[in-house]
C-alpha cells in the first residue's frame, strides 16, 4: 500500500507594530487613540491571558475592525502586575511568606513599553508615519515609535485571533 505525505505550511501573520510609552490607563489610551486617529477601539470581552512560568497574566485588549476592509487595529497592554502562583500547603509549620506583586510583560524585550498598537494590514509608509505623528500628539504619551516585527523574539505573543 502506498502512503502519501502532505506538507502543511503555516504562514506567519504579517503586521506592523507601534510601541507607546504612556502613563495613561488603558481605557484613556483607547479613548485618545479613537479621538486622534478617528477609529473605534472597543474593549474586547476577553483579555489576552498568558501563562508565564510563575504568573497567570491578563493583558487588556482593545480592537477596531474596519467593516469596509481587512484593516484591523489592536491596542494591547504590555504590562501586568500580579502575584505569582503559589501552592498552599496544609499543616505547614511556618507561616506563608508574603509575596509582593510583580510586573510581567507580554513582550519582555520591550519592558519599558506600556502599550502596543498592532496594525494587521498593509499600510503605506506615508500613512504609517502620519499615524505615528498623531499618536505622538496625544496628551500623556511620552513617545511612540515603530518596532521591527521581524526582530521580535516573542512575536508569537502578539498573535491572538
């Protein structure tokens, strides 16, 4: 009997990424992006849940899908502050140690970035520069810059559809 092998090629998702430094809360950041970029970012029902070795982290996600095209924007928080997972032992002789909350990052190599704006469609360089400039004008945004997605070590953390 003859056997056949088929190769399945998985195509990477292609997107553009903007790193945003800001002390604004997520909902305020989404509001100002909506106002300045004339889009409609809305909070998703489910956050991005990610299991790090010692943490179960939840990252806020706001999305905008243009109904007239394949254009999609996602604003995702890069930082989660929480307590590590711990196993409680019953009948311990010693008190449980006090664990303080720690910050864990969706993209660890950019641990200073507060938010990422992911653009999931081909965008002209001129239009991309215009978006970057508009984000830079938002009150409360210290900086915004393009990130080379091809050089990201944890690119897979930004694929969440």
